[in-house]
C-alpha cells in the first residue's frame, strides 16, 4: 500500500473519530451540562476508549469549546442569507428556515448553548463578547439598511434578532413540550413545513414586510 493511501485512510479515521466524539459530547453536554459531563461519559457515548478523547482534546473544556464553536458556526452559516438578500422577506425568511432546520436535526446543540448562557456563560463568555457581539453588529447593520430603504417597519433590530433566536430555538430547547402537545409524537415533515411558514408569516407581517 502506498504511503499517500495509508495517510489518507489514517486521516479519514481521525476525521470519523473526531466527528463521533463531537456528536457524543454534544448529547452529553446537552443532558448533563458542562459540570455533570465527564470525558468517560462522552467516551462511552461515542463508543471509543477514553484515551482516544484525550488524543483529540486535552481537556473537557477544550472539547466543550469546540462543541460550542460548531454550534455557533452552524448558526453563522444559517445567517448567510442576511448578507446577500435584497430584503427581509428573502433574508429573514431563509434565516428562519435554516434555523428551524437546525433545531429539528441538531436539537442538542441548541440545548448546550442555552444551558451555558443561562448559567452565566462561565466557559464561553469571551466568545459572547467577541464573536457573537461582532456577528450581531453585522446583522443589525443589514436590518437598519432594510429599514432605511423602506422595506420593513422601523423596529429595533436587536429585539428582532432576539425574537428570531427565541422562536426558532424554542423548537429545540422545548422539543419535549412540543411533542407532548402534539399527542406525544414528533412533528411530521408536513407539520415542520407548516411551522416554518407560520413563523415566517407572523414575523414578516409583524415588521411590515409580509
């Protein structure tokens, strides 16, 4: 076997192991919080020896921070629609679609973020003060431009963003409550489509853009 092929297989194995660790860590952190999670619990969830975790992540905090960064990067990509959209119908509409898809398919990530922030962000406060603050300022500027162009009502952009976050992430953070009110069953594909259309309609009409 040639060296490049051997290295390629090793790289693929490393990538697969890291992905398994991050997925397991997201679930454990969502259920137990940072304080209750242990590297052993995460290793068991991932089906890997604990030593493998320390090969990729020296400490629990290192692993936690990468989980949080992955969550936030998913949300950043969901907001790409803001930067190039001609107006709020397209930009906010696509953002709601993307955020609710993340809540549906990756609910644990949202729960990790919510738990961290509700506890005063003891691990990621610096992240909130830099990356999140800069991202928010950029989205505020876009919303203010849409307002100036007469494409939506003059609302406070910051509170609009808070509402978007709270509404879309509710479907992850309070998924059990939603299932209970849905007869104990997860929302179907049709119900998810209806939920997204309802949320978009309510928000866009509320800001005079629907």
